[in-house]
C-alpha cells in the first residue's frame, strides 16, 4: 500500500475580516520574491493559464482549482473586491521540485554544499581540469544525491577523506582510489544522523588514463625507453578493467623477471582472481607459441609464458628493443 | 530540515453566504470517472470512510459519533472531489487531484521512429515501454529541471534512446553515455535520466540494457567477401556505461574468392582508442578449421577513426604475429571472438 497523505486543499474558499465570503475578491500569483506575474493553471497539465489575478466566485468567494508549476516558487496575494491586499504569502513551493547545484570549479573543491530536499541534483561543469570532491555538506537522512558530470567534466570522488567531516564523507564501493566521473553519473544516499553519503549507483563514463611500465628484477629498468606507453581503466563496482599498450624503443641493460607495474589500484586477492590477457604481441623472443599471460600480485602483474609443462616467468631475455604488447587486465579492487 | 507549509488535517467548508456547510458532504471519485474511490481515516489507509463523507453542524467532516474526522487519500491515486450541500446540491467539482508523493506512470505502446514521449511534471516520473515492435525515442517533452525519469522496458522489442537527436527540441533531447549509436532497453532493461536546468535536456544517470542485442558481423578478406557464405553469422552486444561487451560467431560454408587478411566488420558503436589499439583488445575464444596456422589465433582493433572499423586476425608465433589471410582459411573456418571496448 502506498503512503497515505492528508487531503490536499483542492477546494478553497476565502473570507473577509468579518468572516463573510470574499465576494469579488481575487488571488494574484507572482514568482517568489518578485512582482513578476506567474499564472496558475486550470489543469494539472499546466496547459491553460487562469486569469491572473484569479477571480473568486461571487457569491461564495470560492477559488477554482488552481494548478501551479511544481518546479517554481510562488508569491500568493489575496485581494479584496477593491483590489486591496488582504494578505501575502511568499516562497511557496510544492515540494515537487528537485533542486540542482552546479559546480563549475576545478581542483580541490573538497566539500560541496547541498540543500535539503528528498532528491538533489549536483551537476559538474568543469572543463579545464579535474575536480576533487571529498564530501557533501547539508542534506538530510535518506536524501538522494544525483551527480552528473557533463561530457567534458572530470570529477574524482574520494572516499573516507579527512578533508570532510565524518558526517559528510563518501562511502564508495572501492575505498582505496577515487571513484571517477568522466562524463559519468552517480547516485549517493545520506545515511542516518552522523553518517555520510553511501554510493548507490555509479557509471564512470570515459576511461581514465594510467601509465603502465615494466620492471626487471623488481626495479625500474636502466636504459629502457618506450615508444608507446598508454593505459586506460574503468571502474565498475569493485571490478577494474584495464587496457594497455607498451612498445619499447630500447630495452636497456637491466636483468631479472619481467613485471608490468603502475596499476592504479591494489588487487584485493593477489594471484587468485585477476589476470592479464595479451591480445597482440610482437617483437618478443623465446616465447614459443604459448603466448603471454600474467597474474596480478598487488600493484604489479607477473608476466609469464605458457609451455608444455605450465607457466614460466618472463624476463629480460624475452625482450627486444621492439617488444610490443597490447593487453587487458581485470582485477578486483581492495 | 526540509520545510513545508502546515497541512490542513481537518478542513471546514462553508456555503456561499459564509455559513458552515452543516450536513454537507464530500464525494471522492477516481479522477475523470464516476467510480467511488474512498477516503481514509488515517495514514495507514486501513479504514475507508463512508462515501460520501458527511459534515457536522460546523461544516467539518465528522465521525458517526460527531468527532472531527481527518481525511486521508492514497498517494498513488488521482481523485475527483465533489462538494455538495446538505440537500445534495452540487457546489463545486475538482478533478485530477493528486498528492505530491505520487510517481506518475506513462505507458508507451506505439512503435516507430523517431518518437516523442510527453511526460508530466513531477519529481519522479516512470515511463514503461510495452510496445509490440521496435521504437526509437528522440525526446521527452514536458519535464522540469531536476526531474528524474525512470524508464522501464516490459517488452522484448528494443527501445532505442537516441543521443542528441537534431530534430528534437534541445530541452527534450537525451544525452547518453554512448553517442555513436542509440542506447537500448530490452525487458528487463531500465534507465534513469535527469532533466538539466533551463535550456538543457535529459542526462543519462544509470542504464542497464536488459537482454543482449543482436548485431551482424561480417567476415572479409582485406575488406571484401566475394562468394563468402555463412553457416552461422551471429553477434550479441551489451552496452554498460561507455563500454560495449559481447561476442561474435562466424562459421563459413564457403570462403569465396577475396584475398587478404581476415578483417571482421559490422561492429555496433564506434570504439574509442586514443590513439590506436591501446584499450581492451578482442579475445579469440575459439577457432576451428583453419589450415597451416603458425600459432594460436589473436586479434586487434583497427585504429579509432578507421572506416569501416574492424578487427584484424593474427596468428601468434612467439616473435612477430602473422596476419591470418585467406590462405589460412577453409570453407568451414569457424571463429568465436569476445570483446569489450569503450565506445564513442
């Protein structure tokens, strides 16, 4: 059963100071706080505007059904038959609007103030650089916050960050990296008093760049240079999908096992659920025909080749100055 | 805390002379009908009131024991109210009365393209698609800033949501995550849009496509496929945010006479790869009835902007991949490829 609500004042009758029906009276409608007329309507579809002021019945002082735009705030003025004001009520809203806050600033915005309402929209319109947010100030328990980043806007939503009070912090699906909106959207809900905002839904939008690198023997390879060094990732819930291309222009002089490093997020279960698939590999040696795969260990991927007996770790001996790799990695973020 | 005007829990009604409408009555009907739709005595809506509700000597709704009676309505319904005097004379009728808590539902049963679906003004509106055929929606006129639009598909026929359709008013248009092709809903698919401020249209907030959607992959040799025929030609795609995930199977019955590297074309959505070949390569999960392959099959995407966009088929040799051409294919070559790529 949906919730019950008190009968709306659909039938309204007005009286003068002596308690007699306000025969010949009228009601004038304006935008809140202004003298700009803004009509009431004869129908709930807001198709037919009523005369403004709206004449009351004579006799009876009854108003016709007056429908207002739920997105607007109004000033209502009751007039007597001579056009004199009996009373004025300002800032009347229906509670049917969804206020929207626009954030145009980039950089460390940290806390964004939001009004109190059942649903509030926050629109990010920054274009020059990424905007970092750690919390939303205001709101009420249970309030929904709909975040939207225009297609060019980059927003990073940092969880559990000390730049915000505990009651304003963000609880994201992933606690170790910022949840990005790159033209994407998200929905948060405020918890009970003293709690912050809980992530309900998230669409990242465009992929976020990261910089893949190789290590040899666990260290940055001496003299290794890259012709192409590109990576992008997308966060969905706690899953992270990464793509990369690394093309060497010089392999350098270091030795040791070969790892892929620079992953933007730590794997929650190293080696057990996360791996690398190579889609293209050129300019390698000593691989046989098994091809390159890998498994994730923390913030690195151990690259391996398949042989007839199982996997063998790759190393500097597999590299050439033209080694080229296109691969994807899927991890479960800590 | 949110603010609101104090409600009027117990109304009082008067006649045209200003005297309390003693013995008057209020009838509640379904909006636009003559069907009784009861009022209730309290918020739980457990006790329907007698119809019509009778007034006491002061013109107030009253219980049978003469106590003032609160009047509650079902927030999900729309009503028509009729105010009458004690002798039954009708004094006033007000139709289509709803509460601020109602979530209006618009049902779409028509097909075609492009469609415009008007929606009422309310904080949240639901649109249900039940049409018996495909539909392309170009816009939703009538919304208000901040309004949420919850779309639900209850049909197996696809509903395409067009991105920034040029033939639609700016304030009614849709901004999707994917821009190069429509965003689709198929039962049980859902989407949530929010209307922007004045002068803006609807922005996609969340989208779950529902069922997989078919697409038609094309096997070519160097871009041509003269005489090539299929036993199986199947593609499925699922759009999630800005990512397309899916698979294809192409099983030949004749490879024809075209020559060159195997290039698979016909892809749904343009992929973004800034610059070429960096993001999320396709994965060859199955390959059968090839001949003379020097290694296992792999594949890679064409660079962004290559038209038509396509994937290349390679054989992994341990050093440099070898292009898989017509020479490695037979009349029964069979290929399954899985893919996931960010879309434009």
